[in-house]
C-alpha cells in the first residue's frame, strides 16, 4: 500500500502489524540516543493547512528518529496565503522529490485528491470532519497496551461526533480490532447517517458510563460549528461533560482518553483529565511510536533493502541499531515478513 488515507484502508492484519512495529518503535523513546537508520535518505514533508500541536510535531519527531529528512510547511507563511491552489501547492512540494507528504486540510477528501495528483505517499493527518486514521491507530495502541487486547472491550466515544474525524476513524479501527463501540452525544451532535455505522448510539451518558471499559471524550469543535448545537456551554457540560461526579459512575478498571486539545471545564473536567485513569499523555507518547511505524511501513520498502543490501534474515523483525549515532553500516530496519501497509 502506498498511502494511508482512511482507517478502512487497513486490514486487521495490517492494523496489527502497525501496532506491533509501533511497540518496537516505542523502545527507541526509552534510549539515550533516539535514532534508527530505517529512512535514511528519505524525505517527508508535513503539509499542514490547519493548526496542530500533537500530530505535526509527533510526525516530525517520528521521521527524525527514523533518520528521514523532515520539512514542515504550514499554510500560514507559505504561498497558500497568496492564493495558490491545493493542487499547485501539492505538485510544487512533490516536484522537489519528496517521498511522503503528511497532510492536514480543513476539507474532507483533500488527502484523497492529493494522492491522485502526486507520486509521493500521502498520509492523511486529518481531513475536515472525515477521518484521522493515525489518531485511531495511536488510540488503539494505547488501549491495547492497557488491556492486552481490544477484543470484546466496550469503548464509549462521547461528545461532538458530528464534527469529529477522530470518531469516524476510531469506529472503523476499533471495530476491526473486535471492540464494541457506543457513540454518545446530544441529538444535535449525532451525524446524519449514524444509524448505519457499526455502533450503538446513545444520548444518555450516565447510562453508558458504568458499562464502558474506555471512555473517549471528543473535543467540542467550535471552529466547525456554524449554528447553535447546544444552548450554553454549561448545559453541554451538565449533559455530556466528564465531570468529577461522573468519574464515580465509571467502572474501577475503566480508562479515559481524549485526542487533545482538551477544552478543560467543557467536555472534560480537570479531575478527569488529570485522573490516574486518564491516558491522555500515554496517547501523546503513543503518537510518536505509531507514526514511526506508519512511516516505516510506507517508506522502508524494497528499494531500501536493495540499496542497503539487507539479507532476508534482517527482514524478519525491526532491528534497532546500537545507540551510537555514527553507525553508517548498521542494518536498516525492515517490515516484519508479510507486513505490507
Ligand atoms: C484533530 O485534529 O482532529 C484532533 O486530533 C482532535 C481535535 O482537534 O479535536
């Protein structure tokens, strides 16, 4: 596979492969020298037409830890602000010979379009209200680390489902991994067509909380709201916020996730965000490992092994090099046999 545009692009085996390799990538974060040679000579461009803290910086760190050259381009400060079209910007970036473009855009479908225009691998880092597949993978990685497996686990996705690309991608990935998903939202923030999703739908958070193994809170996306979806912020919190009182409704083993950025005091209280059962910072850490795995799966292909002369023995597992930064001939990492994303 050349691109990662939607969570539905990945089979169960491919999701497992991404998460398994991410487990090995996470080891790198624990080393004093965080560097693998896998993507030496490869160039990754982060092309962001929307604001981002976690996604863009974690892709940048991921690429750099894999020895790729990483360049960040944001709409502010680029020729986009002079009126250049998405197509011209994408063709311009691709013409520089880049291997992958990690792309965020406010229009749903933008990443798919760019994938049709350029030869580089495209990673969808969030397109409008459509999808955010790498967020779903890092959420799955975080929950799998906590529970061992997602099979049979019940995940409640709570809040602004209508505007959430995180919710859409998570529904696909969690279902792939055998979890049961309930989306919980006020009726005004349940998207049209949600009945056709492979989920349970509820408007009663208090009824769902005791049943959930994981509660994934969604940010209220005010920047995407053109009208009044709820009367006041206070009323939203009363009905759908993970307040201190609601923490008491959760099962003892249940955990809290939030993709960030959090609106503390609106969809999530400080008590919930900072609770021992909150995995918010684990999700951030997982973002680097999972994005390393994704870049690795997309870019560490045959051409790398040809150039480096890797033996088939080396293909069996990710083999981090010794932590000296100056080991030019160390074996590059390769995907596990059979892994193809
Ligand atoms: C996103 O870009 O969709 C974020 O990860 C979640 C959010 O903005 O609420």
